[in-house]
């Protein structure tokens, strides 16, 4: 017997169709088929078949349809599939392999790289699914199936391309992209197929169509997958073997050891996750603290991860931690960091981030796990906007708003059944449970049958192998009696606290104190150095205490650090009598270690950073710059949590100092973290009315905005900072603000304006004796002078800058001087010297870990290569620079590299590729306001116009107008090129 819904609803047996009857009856059968093996409520059936216009006799009609369906099934196979009546509804007893949609889904899930299997699965489709059926449910299901069909077409095409059959995929992919012009994955695959058969120009045209559709319909740019294929086609390095798969996030924590029970909850998760519709499936696991909601969700996630080929996202929202819950904006930043390529721009506002998140997951089948949520408001921005994703939320709250407004389904996770509670003890303790079954049952009850407390009790039992379980029960009963008296009566919370108290009484006093102070730690993870600071311990003792707490299951390993369950952390915080002093010590530890790491990385700027007192606690060894950077990278998320805690929990000065210390590390490398940390510093400074500190934070925020191409935001930050510094008479701050305004003018190509800013800033730095500041301004001044034809002045200023940087031991600044000297050498027609300077600068930046700065040096290598008559080498350099600029989200640098790549391609005769690169450079430069690069792109497009003289003249005219407005001599050179047109 074979059921078909991927087309008209059909029942086939023994090679013939069995009549089902009218469309309503087909709809009843279809609903039962899609819920095969599960009971479908009568009200649900009526709603899906008749909708809101259901007549009064709909239930009677339903019974009649069920009777006739049973007759048809009996005719087809008297001993096979049948409809059974369950309490509250009907259930179709059928094997999944008998239903075409389940066979199709099984192939897509389990054989997604097998071209023959996917071709066979697509052959199961016979026109429009559920053809002839009307109603909202049928329409929603058709839309969902259409998306699954599109995913199957793309998967099949990928497999065919890998097997060398790209030509056979072009027609189906073209049809799919015509039907779904916003389907970026389909467009990327079609581009690959076209390129594989030598139709690169058509591949670029496909990209342009999709880009326009996205911009017109959504106001969005192409995502990373489509952009990556476009870049590869432009470079002629897209491998014919197949499109490299996008990174698939796999963020689920490790599965829970000895997971026991919850069969009903897991089955319900299976059933709900299989639902169809045009919105994501949202399941809320709700219940009391310690009931194992997270464990159940994570265990199910591991069981079901094959259903989510595009990955699993996980985030602890810290809704019930003693500290601040994770904000929706920060949660979205974390998700986008996982979904986007490294360095991709993450929007500033929470609404923009939510929109980008919905865009990124719109075509993916993903699991999104939101653990430990506090409120519906915290969750709502994190919800996908379309079907294909399953969202699992855990919370102690019932989340009624999520159920009412977003159609979430609630699954209650409460105490374990008695048998499962004893079963968990058996798995953890062993045969002693069977030797004392009554004591084991009492122990389970004393632990309120909650997994968290059961595990703590089991750990105590294992640590005391000679003790009878009955004795442990008596000890726990005594502990609970004490807490009952203190709390005024027995309740579940008192019972849980009693288990915690009993667990701690088995530990040494030093370990108990370590547990208590960890409850007040502002960050989610910690190591021995953190505990040594919190508890004022030697490092060796801190390591021993962490090991003891881990053995008692009071903390859990998290990589090379540890974490603590929020319920335990709250309990620990409540018993921490040393909290203020402990927090001071841990902040002292972090400030001192950050300062030491920054001194390793940027010794030439040590005088600009705040002085930090030596801590009493031990610090990790940071033997060199690499070790310092590794520590900062590993601790960055903890540092963000500390900054937030300091700014909002009574230590604003610490937030200000922390941000000031980290400025150069965050600058150009960690933009999202920079915005968070400097944003907290700004707010903290405002709270204590420290205008100077506020202005310092604004300078740092402006630098982050500038690198991202947000010119207006950066200008506003720098100008506000300058005025605040002026009012305070702070010359150093004024000089830094003016220097940054000069950088903004330089990035726009307004070099003379930039030179004026740099000159004013240099004078202020000189007045206060800031050698590093003078050197920075001389570097920028010399570079912009090189670009406006003042070669001698530029060489003089760059020479002065090098002397000062060497005096200060500032290797980062020395490398930037070499970039400027490389530009001067190129302008003077000395390509070998230009190559040497840029190569030395690139190596210095690489050693320092400043990959964005390294990209600028590599881009300079490309310009030097062109000057030396090696356009192919130049193109390779520009491609490397482009990759690095994109990795770090440097939009200005991206426009430079794209224009350089276009010029190199033009020189090698790849005119179409040159045109595409300049067009992309024009789009990027227009968004960032980089006027000189806009003009450069127009000039490149003019050169690439070929025989179309009118188009060439139009681009030349635009380039000339911009060059003139910038007062650049390039205008005259461009005019000469225009006059040469025939």
C-alpha cells in the first residue's frame, strides 16, 4: 500500500488506485497522513479540513469521512493500515515508508549528497502537493513542502556538480530561481553550475539579478554564501568540483552523562518538531529549577541533530543567573557571529540585528536552542521568521505570551517519576541502589526527584562507599528538618536547599568558601586564577578546590574552564559574606592581567593606558605577544560580562578603566566587542559625571564606527568628544579627537582637510610631550601628502615619524610608516622599493596580530606589483587583501582592494571581471562615503566599457567631477584618458 500527497492525494495498492472520494475526505486522509502514528484531535481535524467556516455538523461529517476512509483502507489491504479511535481523536497506523512525503524527507535528511537517491526522491513529486485541496492548512503545508522541494533540488544539483554533471542542473535551477528569486542558495548553486560549464558571464548576471531582487524586495544585500561564490567567480578560482559548504554551527553543549527517563517529553518533542506550517516550530520546556530542562533539551537536540543539516545554535540567556540576563542585542550578536563569516558586519541596533538574523536563517533547517530564558521579551527578537527552524526554549516561567502570540507549544518538565528517579540513582551509584531499594526510594523522594539534587546526592554516595544509603537518608532528613524550621514549613525550595546544604557539609571549609565566592563571580565561566583572586588563595590551592567542587558535581567543566548551574550559583551567592571584597579582588586581577597583556602587545602606548595597581592574586604567565593575545581572545566574553557588571552594579570606574586598557586590542579586530565594552564605559562615565572618561569612550566608539564605514556615527562621536575635551582643557583628548577626524577625512579622499586636522593634532601632542601621538600624526600627514603630490614633505614627515616610533619602541607605528614610504616609492616610480616597504610592513603587522592593518600593506603590494608590470601578481595581492578586509569588516579597505583587483584584471585582459570588481567597489564605496574610491571605481568602469564610448564618457565625467571636488591631480590624468576616447 502506497500513499501519495506530493501531488493529488492518492492511495495505491497492487498497482491500482483506490478511490478515496471527494476533496474533503482527501483532506481528512492527508491530515492523518502528515501526523502518521500520532493522535490527531477532533477539533484539530475539523480546523484543518474546514477552517473557520466549519459547519455545525462538521464533526458528524468527519465521522462519515473516517468511516469511508476505513473502507478504502480495508479494500486496499484488509490486514494492513487502518484508522484507530483514540481518546480525543483519530490515529492512522501506517509505516513511514508507505507515505511518499516521509520517503522524500528521509532521503533529504540521510542521503543529502547522493545524486541518484535525490533524483529518485524528486521523482516522487507529481505536480502540486495536495492538489485540489483548499483551506489554510493545505495552503500552509504546500508552502512548506515547496521549500523542502527547493532544498532537495539544490542538494541534488550540488551532488550532480560534484559528480561532473553540472550541465544537467542548469534548467531545473533556472526554473527554481525564476520561481523563487530571493532563494540565495539556489542562485549560488546555479552560478556554480554555469561557471562549471564555462558560462561565467551568465553566472555573474545571475548574481546581479538576485542582488537586485534582494535589494528591491527586502532592502538587503546578498548573504555570505552567495557573496563568496560571486567573489570566487570574479577571481576565476571557483572549483568545478562543487560549492564549498558554508560553515555549519554545532553549538550544542555535550550530552548529559547517564541521562535517564523523560521518554514522554522526548516523544512529545519529536512530535512537535515534525509539525508543518509557514512559521517556525517553537517548543517551550518549562518547569521548576533543577528539573533538568536544559539536560532534556540538549539530550533531545543530540538525538535529533540529523534533522537540522544547517546546524544547531545554542545560547544560555542567563535569565535566572544572579547577574544580568543576556540582552537580546548581545544574544543576536552571538548568533550572527556564528552564522556570518569572520569579520562580517553585524548591525548596531537590536532591531536591525533581529532582521539580519531572520534573513540568515530564512532558508535553513536549523535548531535554535534558547536556554534559561527569563521573559518573552528576551526571546521574541531571537525567533526565526519562517518555517524550517525549530526553536526550543527552556525557562522556569510559563511563557504564556509566547504560547498565545507566537503559537509556541509547552512541554512541562517537572519531577521525575519515582521509577526514573531511582533509575538515575542506579546509573550513578550502582548496585548499592538494588541492595537497599527502600532507602534508594526514600533518598529519591528526599531529593524531590529532581535530577540536579539526585546527582548531588549520588555523588555524595559514591564518595562514601562504606556508608549505607539509609544513613545518607537520615542525614538528609535531619538537614531538611532544620531548613523546614528556618523557612516556616516544608516546601520544594527548602528541600532543594537542604540537598545543597547537605552536599556542602561533606566538604572541607575551604572548598565551601570557594563555592560561596564563585557564586558572586560576574562572568559565566572561571578558572583557577579567577578563584585564586575571589578567595585570596594561592594558585595551587585554587586548583585543588576547583577539582574538589567538580568531583562533588557543584561545578561543571567547560573546556579549560568551569561553569556553575544557575540554581547553585544563586545559592552560593546567597551564602557569600565576602562578596564586596571578593569582587574587588577579581576586578583587580582582570585589570592587572589585561594591562600586562597590553604591555606585551603594545609597549609603545603604555603611557597612554591607565595605571593599574599590582594585584595580590597570582597572574597567568604571558611570555610573549602571542601568549598575551591568546589570553585576551580566550577571556574576551568574560571581560564583556565584567564590563557590563561593573557599569550596572556599582563599579563604574572599573568599567571605564577596563575599556581604556583594551582600546588598541579592540581597535580594528573585535568591533562587536568594542561597541559593547566602550558602550558600557560611556554609560558608566555618564553615571558618575566623568565627562573626560565619557569622551574617551566616545573616541573609541567612533573608531569602531569609522572602521565599519558608519561615517555619520563616527563623526558625531569624535566631534562630541572634542567639545567635551575642550571644555575640560584636556589637550591629549582634543588631539586624539582631531586625529580621528583627520582619519575620517582621509578615508573620504579629502586629503587636504585631513592634513589640516593632522597638523593641528600634531601641534597639541607636541605641546604635551606625547611622542607616540606626534609619531601617529606625522605618519598620517606624510601619507596624505604623498597622495596629493607633496612628495618631499611626505618623505620628511614619515622620516620624523619613524624616528619617534623607534624611540618609543612602537612597532605597530613603525609598520604604518613603512606603508606610507611604500606609497611614496610607488608614486616616484620605484616599484622594487615599494614592494620592500610594503612586505616589511605586512610581516610586522602579521607578527603583531593586526590582520586588518596587514591587509592595507598587502593591498600596497598589489599597487606596487601593477607599477612593476606584474598585473597577475598584483591581482593575487589584492585578492588576499580583499579576503582580510572582509574578514575584519573593513569596508573602506574592501573598496580599495576591489578597485585594485579591477585594475589588475583590466591589465590582464579580463575586462568583464574588471568591470564586475569596479561595480562592486562602487557599491561598497558609496555605502561608506569613500569619495576617492567612488571616483576610482568610475574611472575603472570607464576603462572597462570597451567599445561603448558613451558609457565610458559618462563614467569618466563622474570620476573627473569627484577628483576635482577633492582637489586631486588625478582629475587631469583622467581628463586626458577621456580625451583619448575615439
